[in-house]
C-alpha cells in the first residue's frame, strides 16, 4: 500500500502576479489539496512561482524548504539564481510554515504524535506531486525537464517525492541523511530528545536493515512496515533513486544531521556527487555564493 496517494484537485486555483523585473516574473499560487488530512488540518497548498522572462519551454525546479519560516529565504535565493539560468522555480510552503499551520497544531509543535509527524510527510510529499499536476497544465514549462531541490526536512520530502514520481528527473538534496534511528542517536541536538540504550539501538537497526532488504527485493508498497518511521526514512526509498541524477550538499559540522547518516544515504544512492562545506546546519548559507552556482550548474546540465 502506498500511503502517499491523493486525488488530484486542480479545478480551482488562484494565480496572481506579485512583481517582475528584467529577469523574472514572480507569482503566488494556491489551491485546495486533494490529500485527506486527519490530524493537521489546513488543506490549502501555497507556492511562489518564478518564471524567467524571455524563456520558451523553461525547465522547472520544485524547491522544498526546511523547518521554520526563515528556511524560505534560501529557497528564494536559489529561485532567483536559477531564473538567471533560464530555469523556472516553484517554492512550496509546507504544512508547518506560518502561512499554513493551524493554531491548534502550532500550540503543540514540535511535540506532535508519531501519527501527526507521519501525516506531515504525507501532506508534504503529496503537495509536491500536486504541484507537478499544476506544472503539467502550463504550456510555458518543458515537462521533460523537471527537478527538485530539498533543504533539511525538505530534502527528506524531496527524496520520497522523487522516488515515487518519475516526472521528477533530477534532484539536489541539501543537508540530508538516512536511517532515522542513526540520525536521532548521533545528532548533537536530537539525541537528547530521543534517548535509547545501545542495546535498543542495535535491535532497532537490525529490524530496519531487515525491512530494507525486503523493500529492495519486493518494493516498499509490498513490504509491511512494523514502524511508521520506516515510511518516512530516505533509505526506504533510496534504492528507487539509485542511479538517477542526484547531487548532495552537506555541512561538515552539521549538529542535526550526523555525517554517518549522510554517508548511509550517499552509499544507498550509489555515491552521487557530494559537496561538504565548513559550516553548521544553519550557517551553511554563508556559502551561498558557491552553493547557488553549483546547484544551477548541476540542474542546467541535467536539463540539457
């Protein structure tokens, strides 16, 4: 069973020009989600659309931000860099952004139940897929040149979305990793919130690796997940992404995503191009003068 299914719902959408300059036009986009939410509410999908002026049949990249409203800022920086290279962008506002989160969920965030966290992944992945449905209605976009860029939490979402949707041809994963138990055990920040003994950790690792063996043999839709976290772990979907055009960008001193978890994902993806910047999870963006062109070059080459 695929928990990321939805009903496409593009009958009514709002698309408004917000501004323009000599390089791009900037629009806002919103429409009702086709995903049936149980816990998180707020079913409207919101996005920003940057289209490069003077471009015919532009490639497009879906940009998925991380936790916190400020993570939209690097997405806008990337969008404007891509526009200069003739690539359109759509920045999705995820369910925990202030524009979408409900007041009830906001009071409890981040202390949410496993079911609520799982639904946040379901909503975010299906948001991406519904944005792609909208993209397919746009005559100015080249449907054969669609990419995705995910940052932190957004990189986990991007990995799953790309694995499940072949419309996405290439991806850039920024500050990403795999193996959720390993992330929480070795993360400098998260390990204090998710305590487990070494015996528990080893037992959980054995169970998850056994699950991955079954997924790699039979597919995740045909493998029973004994833990809900298996269905949001990038390693569960990495085999589907293996060999597809992916680039990774990570912070050397990342206090949230430990290097060993990044290397697990990197190995599972078949050792794609990877760059390490001397930074922490938040300070990596001081390197944007190098990161932005690197992303644009990779996506331009893939868009060919």
